[in-house]
């Protein structure tokens, strides 16, 4: 930091990574949180992109650096390098595409292999506005507790729970601190049964 001494104690930099399959809405979660924007024509991320936003936590300023990683297989070697040093991760799937939820187990292993051991991970079911197309029941994600992750459903389109998801990760609250009415519960994800390679889809519905 190039600030005077008193500011150093008040500003904390925290890195959060967004991971998950291509097309689940990671880039729009990032733009909704950092710029309050949503782009319906969002293209697949190439490599890694990031944006920053400062928030107030208990009287201190936390400067959040949010890394948005590409979900496509060919970028895996690049994106995994950004996991280390992150205090939190949002593991995102699309509630309307069950395969993106099944693949969360593989993404979780990526984090365990490359991220710091004390990273806080939240499973995020994005596109909750697509209720009529839901393929992953909320209860299916909620009742699983093996990995001790927290869980939240969000919509980058209508802003539902986006702020809560990032604030939760950035404040580093454990699952025991969640209030009963916040709809955040510890969960886990099922192992993917099929070993077949997923066809990468560029479409971001």
C-alpha cells in the first residue's frame, strides 16, 4: 500500500474467485456485484478477468478483488493459478442445467488441489429467476452436507442474493453465523457418475 500508516489498518485487500462451468453466469455475477450491471449478450470469458469493489465491514474498508475464471477446459491451467491467495470462492452452477451442478464436484477438487486450505467456499445456484426451467431442486443442494459448504441461490438478472453471496464470502462468516432467515445452509455436492467429457457450450442463456 502506498498510503499513510493509519490507512493501512483500515484497508484490507481480499481476493475472491468465481469458478464453475462455462455459461452459468459467473461474469454477470461479477458485473452485478461490482458495477450493478447485467449483460444479456455476455460472451464466454477467455482466461481470467477481474473487477474490484470496496465494502465496509465492521468499520473497516475491505477492497475486494473478484477474479472471474473461464469455465472451459482449455483454460484450466491458467485459471487454477489464480485460486491460491483467495480467501473465498463462489462455486457457481446453473439451476436450469443439472450437468453444471453435477460438475461442481470436479470444481471443488480443483479448489482443494490449488487453493489455500482455509479458503471459504460457497456453492451458488445461479439463474434463480428461471424457476420454470429449474432442473436442480433447492432441496437437492440443501440436504447434502459432506463438504460443509454454504449454499445460496442467486440471480444476476434480478439481483437476488448477489450482494449477500459476496458479502458472506468477504466477511468470512462460517456457516454457524448465518441467521435462520438468510436461507444459507451447509451443503455438499454429489460426485459426478459419468466420466464422459462435457461438450463445451458457448451459449449464455
